[in-house]
């Protein structure tokens, strides 16, 4: 087992550092697969929306698939609570193993699911059920993996090491998008809309088996005393840290909304609003997401120097001021190069949040309720604001008030800034 108490206050040996780095790699691989499986749905929805929701125009069909996407987020609070309890009471490793198995099952179901023309209303119903199952899994994945990475990270470089959670989260998103781009090149649009969209879901199910194997070799980071604590994994124990819980809700609301707006929803925005060809939008977002992923360790290392509070204030302030101008400019963009520059500007802003998201939250809770505190608070805010981003944006567009969404994202950035002001410096980390 990797020690995380007194050992964390000493300079780790070379062998211990190697073990910690390997633990980060092992946990990250499973995290990547989990998010690949989850994001495949969003990137493929342009091709299968008509299969499960055959009536209506393109915006209506996308709105319905976005509704199912958002519904998956509603299971996240339950997943955050359930897997947070398992991680705090029975170990981080056990929680991560169970969550990746559940994600594998959900992807396999969607890959094999018949359409509306074959089984009628059972098709969208079963699609919703599979997404709820995946939402439960991801709801547990974030809190546990964030806790695990923060506990194995080398002291003094925790921001850098913990940033790899979003490297793999974005990596999973990028891998899903890359698979779609490759399929767009080798299959016709007709084949993609008929059966090709199933391939990424099947790939995700297979990759989950690989992740399961890698996670089995991980060391446990929680000790017996922590797991035996009377407050371990309990809501009563979490209530003792209610200030931290409320604060995490606040800045996660703004961070998650901005993240999903400029990553997951952006592809549809470029196609459905800016009028960009789907292939061009996919290629643009692939390159942008790759750079976004590579930037995470740099922003994480920056937080080790300037503190988590300063990073969060940069995110909240810039998001509040620049979101409306960026989205307005993208609304009428004609050049893919100009669109790329604008998307990257937004992603640089979001990087101040994403690079430290996990470690910031983990530093706010004691070990006995750390996974529960991180997972549940993140899941609630993410379900309400991140998961609903596409649905809210498309709903406002269908009502002819798309610019209202721009101000909504900007306002939540301002909220994140206000909450971050309550964070105080404590070395390289934070205290309440």
C-alpha cells in the first residue's frame, strides 16, 4: 500500500516516486476508458438520433438525444454517494474496479440495441436505461479517481500529478472523437447513420476489460484506520464538512458548465449554429481537444506555484468576462481557423479549473469522507449544470433565444469567482 499520512510529509524515495507515478498511470487508464465510453454517446448522437427518435427536424432529434445525455447526469449524485461510500468504507481500489465494470456493461448494451423501427418505444426507453447505468458509473468514477490521484501524488507537486485526471478525462473525450473522425473517413454518411455509429460503443466495451486488468494491480491508498472510522463514508460525517461541500457545489457548477459548453456541446454548436460541415467541426475539435489535454499538466504545475485559489480566481474571472464575446463571435464565424482560435481561447480559460479540479476538492475533505465529499458534491453540481448544458442550449435555440445561454454560462463563471474568494492560501493548497 502507498502511504499517504506521515510519508506524505517527507521527500519520497526514487522507488516510491516510481510507484506513485505507476499508480497515477494505472488509475488514469481506467479513467480514460470510463470517459471514452461516456462521451462516445455525445459525439455519435448526430448519426443515431433518427434511429431512436425518428420524428421531428434535426434540432428536435438532437434535443431528444441531449435529454437522454442529461438524464445520465441525473444518476451521478446517486453514483457519487454509492461509490463514495464504497471507496471510504471498503477502499478506493474496489470502488474503481466496480465502476469500470458498470461502464463496460452500459456501452455493450447501446452497441447492440435495436432501433425504434424494430422494437418501437422500447428503443428510446432502453437507451435511456443504459445511459442511466453509465451515469451511475461515472458519478462514482470522478470522486474516487480524484481522491486516489490526490493521495498518491508527490507532496509539492500534487497539482501537476492530479492534473492527469483531466488529461485522461479529456483523453477519453478525444479518443471518442478520433474514432468518429476515422469512421467518417472510411464509411459513408449513410453507413454511419445505419450501423457505423455502433462501432465506438463496442470498442469502449472491449477497452473497459483492459482497464479492469490494469486497475487490479493498483495499491490501496486508504488505511484500515481510515476505513474503520465511525464517519467513514457516511452522510453524517460529510455534514460535519458542510461548508466545504457547499463551496465545491458553487465552483463546480461554473466549472462543469463551462467545460461541457466548450467541449461536448461545441461540436454541435459549430454545426447547428455556425453552419460548419460536421467533418470540419469534428477535425477542428479533435485538434483543439488534443492541445487542451496537453495543457493540463502545465496548468496543474502552475497551481503548485501560485496556489489553487489563484487558479480558480483566474478561471472564474475570465469566464465571467469573456464567455459572451467568444460565443457571440463563434455564432457567425466563417473561417475554421478563426473558430479554432476562439475555441482554444475558451479552453485556456477552462484549464485553470480542469487542471486542479480533483486535487482542489480532495484537499477540502478529511480522508474518512474524502471520496464521498468529492464525488457527491461534484456529481450534484455536474448533474444540474454540466449535464444539462446541451439541453439548455438547444432548448433556448429552439425558442429563438440562443444568446441567453451565453449569459447563463458567463453568470455561472461569476459564481465560481465569488466562491473562490472564500478560499484562503495554505502553502500550495487551500484551507477553509
